[in-house]
């Protein structure tokens, strides 16, 4: 199958100007100022004139099985659908467990990732959960990462949170070492992905890991670091040590006290590069609100559409498109070790492509060379979607 996208304003994520993109099967075959095909074969031509063309979004923090359960079984959040992912412009998801590793398991998470892959998007997972000792598939973090293709790291491990297992330094160091060696053996990132709660210790456990072990700081990725201003100031210190940080995007049900735009301005003013920052949605995870006694007083659900929505909002605040696009495409692809295939528009990479109108609204979404959304309509749905 040949698809030719004509005359789009391409951000790959670096600006390339007006270009044509030729897709052959699931791969980008060529990007050039003008591509003309001759021969007796079928070509689907899509006009992108006066439109923006971007790489598909990479969301490195999603709960494909749902999350929650902190308020009882009725608070379990639903799992995610292919259509929700596609409508959000996300073409690659990395799934994790959260608080609940009692009724949800790494094996089920892996099965869900395989389902999403077969339905149309790219899907990977972290082994483990909030709690230590970690639930795994093979009985070993190192073996899960090294031997199972879709397992790219471990997480989300909860620190500074009343829902965590209150892990010791030695426990965290052991998991980080397992992830690093598993990643080395399997040729993967072996990322250690930390959920950071609202506790007073904040990022102190990570600072200690960096200072007291030989594991490089780039092995660690803390998320939700824009939860409070005090935590984000500490996250800036972590980034200034050459670490990377992940911000959870805002949405109608999640409004952290520090807005994403303000957080970015603070980071940039402190000398942190856009290359060190990723944005993620925490989609289908629960968003519980607790009082000072740890009692849950409210609950909402993360939405994957918030990722593209935040990108659009930040663009309208004046941030450069290239920088914003990095944070949701090439940066997360690098963090999770997928940049050879994902995160940018280059010949030889997977044809994960978005087409947006002048208002930055999604018109078409292509994943692995297949249109999932076209002319604002979902054209490929999950197996059991109506």
C-alpha cells in the first residue's frame, strides 16, 4: 500500500518546511520537497496543503487496564480503547500498573498491550507497580526487561506517597540495578519510572540513588513532578544535575497548582533544556483527592486527549512548535528507548503521522502506515467498540 501526503508543513519535530511524505506499508520511505509517482499501482493521495504534519504522539505514562481502587472496588477506572488513543493523536503508548496490583497484573497489562498493537497502535509496558516487592512476569525485573520484547523498563514505583510500600534505599537501589542490567542485556532503555506523590520527602530518594550508586541519572524518570511548586523546584534541581523529568498534563479533572506553562517557564529560566522534559497524560489512571488525614474526598479519571490538548494550549501561549513537539514525540521516544522507530518523521521510521489544521486541531492520524482517523472521523475501531 502506497500513501502520499502532499504539501504539508512538516515538523519532524524540527521544522522541515513544505514537504511531501511517501509511506510504503508501515514505513516512511521518503520525505522530499516534491514526490511524483509514476507506474501502474494504487496510491492514496492525502492533501496536507496549509496544514501541519507532525510525528504521532508518544505517551509514556498510560494505564491501559485502568487504575484506581483507592476508594473501594467501585472506584476502579475503566480500561482504554483504541478509538480514544487514536482520537488523541497518540500512536505509541507505554502502559503501567498503579496502586492496584491485587486485581491487575503485569501479565494482563502485557496482554492489553498486545491487543492494542494488533488493533492498530504501538504499545509497550513497564513491569512492576507502585509496590515493592514488585509483581513481575518471569519472577525477575531483569529477566522481564531482557527477554520480553514489549517490556521496556520498570514502574511506576511510588515514592513519597502514602500509597507506596515505603521502600527502603536498598530496595530501590536493587530494583534500579536490575533494570539497568536487564536493559543492557536486552538492548533497551531499562528505564526506572517513579510516581512521585505529595509526601514531604519528594525526590529525596532519587537524589540519594544518584549520589550513592553508580547508576547514571538518565536511568531514572520521575513523573507528576509538577504536582506542587515545592516539588517542581526540587525537580528543577534534579534536571540541573542532568536528569530528566516528566510533567503530567493538566485537564478538566486534573488542575495541579502549578500550570504546565508556568512550570516550563520556571525550568527554562533555571537553565533546563526542553530536551530534558517530557509530557504524559496518566490516562485512565485515577485522580483521587485526599484530605490531610489520607481520606479520599474526590475522584476523577485521566484522559489521553489531554496530551494533545495541552500541546495545543502551550502552542497558543507562544512556545515554539519545535520545542513543544519534542516533549511529546522525540523526547519520550528517547526516554523509553524507541527512537530508532518512533518519535520523528524520518525515512525508515514507522509511519506514525498526524495532520492538523490551521487551528491545530487533529484531522488525520496514521499509525504504522494505517489511517486510524481521517477527516476528523475514526475509521478504525477496537475489536469490541460499537
